[in-house]
C-alpha cells in the first residue's frame, strides 16, 4: 500500500511540476492553469482558461514598476493564493491515491499476488472445512463440489457477474442464486428483476398491472422467483448476517459462522461448514441403516450415503412369475426378466422366441375368424378375446344421417332422396345436393367478402379466402420491427427474427428471437487453459481475456532448443522456456574434455554498436540484448603439472598447461656446496645423467662470494680462498700473542695455536724468562714464564730474630711463612730485659716532665701555623657567585 501511495504521489507531484511550468506568469498572455477540485492535475485541458486576471495584472504591474508600493502586497497575495491552490490539489491527489489503494485492496483474487494467493487460499479453505473434517474423521472426498465453488471465490476471474461481465470484488454487495449458486452484483440483479417483470406485464392494460405476481428468472439457470423475492438487502451466503464485514481471512462475502442450512434432499441434519458459497456438501452424519434387500445387518454409514448394496443376489420374483432376480442387491424395482422362451402370440397362430419379460405379443396377421352373422370374417389384426358382432348388423343410417334402415348385413344402406343439408367447409352455407355418399363439394356461392384486416371488400366464391395486399405497419412485441404481414388481422405474431445483438462477452450474438430489454448473458463458458492444456479453469464467456491462466503442475513438454536431448524439469508455462542450466558437456577440440559450464547455446548478449544520443535532450535508448550461441570457454579441468624447478606439482587449468614458474627461489645447491641458487624458479638442464632435484644446473647462478665457513676456535683470519667445498686449508698467518707474564710479544703461526692442546698452547705462550710476579711473601717468582698463579715455594733466605731482637738467624722464606721455625730468647736475653726494666722505672718522672714541655712547644708551633695558613687561603680563594637554584636550596 505504501509503495502504491508513493507511486501515485510521485506521479501527482510530477504533474504539479509540469502545471507550474505551464502556468508561469512571465509569458505575459495571462493564461493560468488551475487544479480542479475533481483531482485533475495542473496542466489538464479542462482547467485552462485565458483572459486577464488580478494575479496576472498585478504581476504585469510589478514588472513595469518594481518599486511601486503595491508590489509587496501583490506578491504576498499571489503566494497565499498559490499556497491555497497547492493545498487543495494536494488533498485531491491524496484522496485519489487513497481511493486507488482501496480499490486495489478490495479487488477480488485476480488482483492478489500469485505467491501470496496460494498460501493464503490454502489456509482459508482449511479454516472453512475444519468443522466438517473434525466431526467426520477428516473424510473430504464428498466436498469436491463445494470446494470447487470456494476455490472459484479466490481464482482470478472466477467470480464474475454475468449481467455486467465484470469482476465481483470483496467489498461489493452481491446476491447468490439458490438454484445455480451464481453470484451477481446487487444493483445488477435488482435491475434485471425489475426489467423482467416490466417486460412480462407490458402487454397488459393499466387496470391489470400490479394485480398479478409475475415471476422473474435467474439470468443463468432461468430459475423463477416471485416478485416478493426480489433481493433488497445484502446478506452473507447463509443469510444470517446482513452486510457482512470485509475480512481478508474469510471467504469473500462470508460471515464466518457455521452455515446450518438444511441439506437437500432434507434428512433432518444441517450443514456443518462455515458460511460458504455454492451448494452444501452431502450430509456427513453417521446413521445405522441396512441394504436395499434388507438381508444384511444394519451398519453405520454417512447420512448422505445411507442407501447401500450388500452385493448379494436380490432373489425377488420377477414379473414373469417364473424366475427370480439374479442381479446384486439394488434400489428400486427389479429389471425385466432377461431370459428368452418360446411364446405364442395373442391369437395363437405364431410361436417365436421372445423375452420372458414380455409374454404378450401380437403377430401381423388378420384374425379371419367368421363373425356370428356367418357372412363376414373378422378384419382385426391378432387380438385378444372374442371378435364381437358383425359391424353391418342392426339399424344403420343413410349417408345424410336423416333416415334409419333395418337391413341384413349383406345389403348396403340406400340413399334417402332428401337434400344433404350438411354444413360445408365455409361454415356458412349448407350442401344443396341430395343425400349422397362421400364428401360434399366445395361452396360455390358468390358472396361479398371482407379481407382479414377489414380494410377491403370483394365479391368472390365463398370457398376462396380473400387476403388483400396491404402490409401491416404495427410494431411487433420486440418494438423494433414492423409486422409487414399481408392482410394482418391485428394479432401480430411475435417477432421471428433473430436478435443478433452482440452479448456482453463480445464474442457471440444473442441467439434468441428479437426481444425487448437486455439480452440474457452469454450461456457459453470458456476454458482458460495453461500452455499444455492439461490444466484449465472454466470462466464465463468474455472473461477469458482478463483471466490469468491457471498454474499448471505438469512438467513442460516442449522440446529443448539447445543441443541437449532433454531439458531441465520445470512447470508448464507460457512464453519461451527459461535458459538451460544443464552442463554443456560438449567435447572440447583441443583437450577432449567435456565442457562443464552451464549451457550457453542461447545466451543473452548485449548488442554492440548502439547509437549514443547526439543531443542533450535525446533520451538514451535501452540496451538491446540478442540471443546467440557462445563458444565453449577454455577448459578448466585441473591437470597436475610440475613447475620448471620441480618444486611442486600444482593443478593447472587444462588450457594453461605448460612450463611455468612457481615464483619460488630455485634453492638448488651450487657447486660450492655452501650456497643455493637464489634465482626465481627456472628450467634446469640435467647434466651427466644427474636427475637429482637439489643439484644445480648450468642455468643456476655461480657462487661469487667469499668463504663463509666457520674458522677454527681462536683463528681470527678469514679463509683466503673463495667459497669452496670441503674444509678450509690451515691458516699460516703469524699471530701475535702475549706471553703468560704479559710482558713479551710472541709471533706464532695461527694453525699451531689453533691446533695445539692446552699444554701445547702453554708452551707456545711461554717467553722462557723468569716470572716477574711477586709472591705473597714479597719475593720474585723464581719459575720460568708460566700461566696461572705462581707456586708458593719461596726458598729465598730471610733473617729471623728473637723477640728481644738480640739473636738473628737466616732461614727459608716458605718455612718462616708457615710458622714452622721460631727463635726463642735465651737466658742472656732475659737478663738484659730485667736490667732495662729497672732503668726505665728510674727515668719515668723525668720523662713525664719532658713530655709536658714537648707538648706545650708543639701546641704553640701549631697555633702559629694555623694563622699563616688562613691568610694564604684567603689570598688564593676566588669568589664564585651562586645560581638562583643554589640560593633557593
């Protein structure tokens, strides 16, 4: 609905824009375009008028005098008027769009989408029959007729009013015939009933009009309704609800309640379906009943099929009285006996084989028996019973029936001689001849006769009719043609010409005789078929042009248009078949593989060479596509292919199979056996039958780098050879090293020191001089230049004294350090020590006094030194200015 609104609003907006462009007052001729209240857009012909207008005059005045005082007022009034007109047109357009949306929504099933229709129809039909299936164990085989009417309520074009040949929409009042269940518009059927009653009663006088209840027929089945049964209100199908509301989830024009109409023929039960179109289905109730012949036990059956046959022989005696009915149990009277027997005719003269059911029969021979008179024989054909009396016996009349004679049966009755006096054929005059046998002659008297229409007279024989040549000019009952019958007596016959008017279907002409009023609807029906003709929908004649073909569930039977022998399975359809999506499977010429892409025999290709617009206002033409067969694309079957350098095997498309580079580094080992080829994957030529994938070929790079092999531990020199295979040669360069004592520099071949063991390296690093290191004892190491710590075995002579320092001896340094040797004071030393202590005791006071004097002199000297140092310091100091940060701190 929103999309429709936007579309309509967009169209209206474009129309308004065109109208505003057409109504530009700058043209100067005063022509304006107004939007009519009926919803016409600006620019419509009916809304254009010419002549001076206040707005145009004001606009013209404003052009000539733009500075005038009335210009702002005129501009404001013009804007206000334009705004008002715009609002009016906007409302009219919105109303038109709303009406369009309502019509689209309220239309019958032909306006609904096909995809939404199928699912929605199934739900509605299931909801309609849910009561029936719930109470009858789901058996819906007898509902087919009713389902057909319900389905027609949803099918496109099925609900058609036969009077106006138009679709019956959901929101329109309708009336359904109780005889044929055809649906008509309420206004159409009311007009039809009124016209039918008027045509029937038109020959009557004014006094008789309205006194009799003249019926009116259904336009389709001719079922007659009384005048009082003319529809005046809109009811649902079950006639419970007046003006049933529109519900998209119910059957159109249904109230949604249970139908509850009496079944036909009446059985005492009511319909269980929801309010539905068409006839009610057969009664689904279960009743217990026996068979036709009353031999079988009663069983429960549906009320609509309560009469059943047990299929046993009937056994009732036939009308022949000799045989019994051998047919299976059946309804009604037994059939005539089918056996054949030899039977005599009624008169007994002939015997023939005839059906036992007709024992009485007559032959074709005359009876021939002698009558009781004895003079004549019976002239009747084979008959039953006695022949009767002779027809010539008894009293008989003369030919004129005036005289009566009693004569034997062998004599004929004579004439009486009196006048015949029988009324002639004219009905006026009598026969003037004497009594005679046979018919009377024609009347020959001349009379003055009036013609049949009473306008002319003429003398002529009475037996001849008189018809004048005047043609009747009265109108026949069709009120279209004159009577034109010669000498018409006034009772003009009904018009015998064919009506010949084209019916509402636009396909046939009215086959009835000429009549007044509207013609009956076309009685023909048309089958709208699918393309193959297996699925069809029957619609009234004239609706086939607007009815969509039914959806066919059969498969399309057309032969394929491509090279395949059979096409993909798809439903029956109109137009060309969809493009074939089967694999092409053509054999490719180059490789012999089958083409795997979808069929391309009828591909749509944009047509080249379309002309481009030459001027800006020319609309570009739509691209044109042509259907053509495209060649098979290159083969894409993966073929395992090895790259040039034999690094990998990759699946390549069949059309691209060939030598290729995998873009990797070659990686083959060069002749130096140390490096690999860094070129991108390339072709390698095998040399000397070598098939190894890691052997470099002539196309690989040649190594130009120096030897990069690791040197022996301790050798700082690079290999003097370029990059080579195998081990590097021994290094013969001289290596300068320090001896163990770090004083002397020694020059040694690099290979000697790198190949020597630990002891050999120590010997090569020795300078053969005395070790200059000092031992802990303070003496020099006596060993030759050596690695590591000096051995602590000092043998140098040192002097050792006793505690009093009197005794002195020379001993080895290591023994003294290890406290292995000590010198003790002897007795002499002790005596000297005693004497010394005595002397020291005597000198102690003098020493104390001497020490005090020395201390005083020392302090005086130091005080003198302090003053001198202070002066010297001030003289040598330089004033240094402090920074702000130092001052802050």
